């Protein structure tokens, strides 16, 4: 039971990274119809940015959370304005290839500037210890990540469901064409929504920096798992992205604890089962599968 509780906490912490990044990916796909392959690179930039900020200015984790998030939002806005917007009316394959090219450029740029070795990044002050509950010893940082991610996802959900701006964005995400027919200017929200999605990916990277290897390639496998998350949750589904993110995190953690080297294989087994039973994903619309 002790091991199970520890694996559950580890899974929730992992799921927090996946949920935050997948939430941004789902919103971008829902509003723009863009499969953003550069999401993993933006996740990497968030972590590398936090490490560089610490090395260059001495500003640690707590300062990096808002600074890098805002910086990645601006980066996302510039990316959409300079590149993505010109291909929105074309086949989605063009933007997929564009974001794939941006990924290669960003990864190579980081490698040239900082090399291929991992950049150092310590656990933030105040979260370096462990919390003992009976016979269970839990990492303070993992507890923080799990709670912070849950709270942030809840905050985004409240923003999207309880505010007028959020309802417009959610309507545009769920059905952009019908939203336009009802008089909603979907195009007005394209740029900030894209920036918001990229900011969530960067934020997930900052959260990952203290416990992962901060290097140029850290987003390469992350994006593959991230696509599995959005397929399981349902393409464009905000709720599905969050639920599937935490679910995949739990599956990976239990797999590491009980199945060893097969932990990540289980993620794709789960994806295959979901696609066979419900091709549109757990929370996706049925017509999305056709």
C-alpha cells in the first residue's frame, strides 16, 4: 500500500506536466485546427529558459514560473503572427510541417548555444524535503506539482466556463464554424489562444526542470506522449486533455513501479484500447472520428 500511494503521487505529478501541456495543445487545435508539433519544443524552451534565467540573473524557480510563462506567451503570439497565420486557410498538413520545422530549428538552436549535456537546476527552496505520513514518505516537490497542476487546471476550467471570454473561447474550441455562424469573431481570439497554449507548454517545462534532465532533446519524446494524451482524451476536448493527462501520468507511474521497462508501452496500449472502443477519444465528439 505504501508503494501504491507513492506511485499514485508520482503519477499525479507526471500527469500534471501532461495535463498542462495537453490543455494548451487541445485549445490550439480546437480554435485554429492546427496540430502544433512544436509543443514539445516549447515545453523544452520553458525548462531551458528557467535554467538560463537562474544562471544569468540568479532568479530561481519561484520567479521563473511567472517570467517564463509570460515570455512563452509572447513567443507564442509572435509565432502565430509571423508564421502560423499565413497557413491557416490551407490544408492542416502545411502547419504541421511548419511546426515540425520550427521544432528542428529550436532544438538545433539550443544545442548550438548550450550543447547537448543537461543544464543544472535544483529543487526550489522550501520544497527540497519529504513529507512523512505514517509509513509513507512523499516528495514535497511532487506534492506541490500535483496540487499546483490540479489547481491551475481547475482555474483554467473556471475561466473557460464561468466567464464570458472563456465561454467564447470554449465555444470556438468545440465548434468554430457554428460559433462563426452565431456571430462570434473567432479570428479575434486566434492569436491570444495560440499564445495561451504555448504559455501552458512553457509552464509545464518550468515545473519539470527541477526533476528532469534539462536539455535540448527533452521535448522529443514528450511530444509523442502528448499526442497520445490528446488522442485518448479526444482531439480538441479541453476536459479530455486534462483527464487524459493525469490518467497517462498514473499509467506511466504504475508501469514504472510494477512493469519496469514496459511503463511507456502501457501508455500506447491504453491509447490503442481507447481508439478501438471509442475512436473519437474519451471526451471527443463522435463526428471528430469520421
